C-alpha cells in the first residue's frame, strides 16, 4: 500500500509553475548571495590588484578607472545607489540571548 502525501493548492501551483518554467523567484536569498559575491570581489581581488598594479598618468586604462571611481563617476553613482537601497531596508531584529546572568 502506498502512502498518500497531502499537498496544499499553493504547493501544487508552485510545483506546476516550476515544472512549466514559470517560477516566480522571491529574490531574497539570491540577492543576499549575489551581494556577498560582490563584497568578496570588492574586498579581495580589487584590493589586491590596487596594491600590485602601477597606474600611469597618461594611460587610457588609468583614465577609464578614474572615470568609473571618481565621485560622480559611473561606478561611484551605482555603488552609492546600492548603499542607499541597502540603507532603506528594514534592520534585522536584534538577537536576544536567553540565559542567566550571575553577579558576585
């Protein structure tokens, strides 16, 4: 005899939509994962390259990097937009430690 599995209508709809390719992501975990990856790249490889590369005053690459990172530059504007969006999110609730405090 086989076991019957109860499936809610919402679960069934989700499974059918995913099978048909109509998955509607919530973007919650995906956004956090992509942000973590960006942070790794910004703090790791970019930092290392900054320390190990030579910038030339009349080099086109140096000029383009300046255009990206200078205040008002393309990358600077996008990073500021990212910061503003992150600041607009609700704060995580404080984690409360449950336990006892002993005093002498």
